[in-house]
C-alpha cells in the first residue's frame, strides 16, 4: 500500500511530461502535414534516377574501359 505513495506522483509526472510533449509538438508544427510523407515514397524523384544513371557509367575502372577500346592498349 505504501508503494502507491510513490507510484501516483510518478504517474502524474509522466502524464505531465506527455502532455507537455504533445503541446510542444503542436506548437512547433510537427503535425502540419501528416499525409505528405506517406505519399512521397510512392513517387520517384527525377533527381534520384538521374544520379543512379550517372553513377553506373562512372563506376567502371580504367581496366574495364581499356578493354573496350583497342586503340588505348599498349603494344602487345
């Protein structure tokens, strides 16, 4: 029974912290756009696809590019 003297004030403190965090989030516009991020992952960004295409051609090593071009090879 004496544990209630500890648990009741502790639960009130935690409740106060939760209410404070909620009002802080509302005040700082954390709940302004709830649907935007959910839809954003469904659409591809054009910048991401361009960067992925550029990265694929530049990832070749010089040895791989010299195998394609016979004029860049040295004497055999």
